[in-house]
């Protein structure tokens, strides 16, 4: 039986997808300079605040998940 190639099996397609993600990220970061923000707190009005806040939140979430894994993880034969 012939194996069907998926879209992500070719490295060229993956590079194109990552390139398009990076270009869209750059466009969104540039657009952020021109958008008027209606911030409730002074720090929300800072340039690229939400991009930095989202990145830091994602990194913290990963570290918290690694710590919680120590408490939640089960043995391999737990369900047997």
C-alpha cells in the first residue's frame, strides 16, 4: 500500500508555514505602533505590552506545568 504524504511531511512546506507565521507576527507588531489603545491601567498603554505579557505568561505556564507534573504523574502500570 502506498503511503500518502501529508502537508507537514515535506520540510519545504514546514519552512513556508513558519515563514508565513513570522511575517504575520512582524506585521502585527508593526500595526501595534499605529493603534490607539484605550488602557485602564498605565502599563497597558506601553508599546507591545500584550505581546510581552503573553510571552511571559506562556513561559510561566510551562514552568508551572513541569512542577505540577511531579504531583500528578502516575506510574506506567497504574491502570493495569
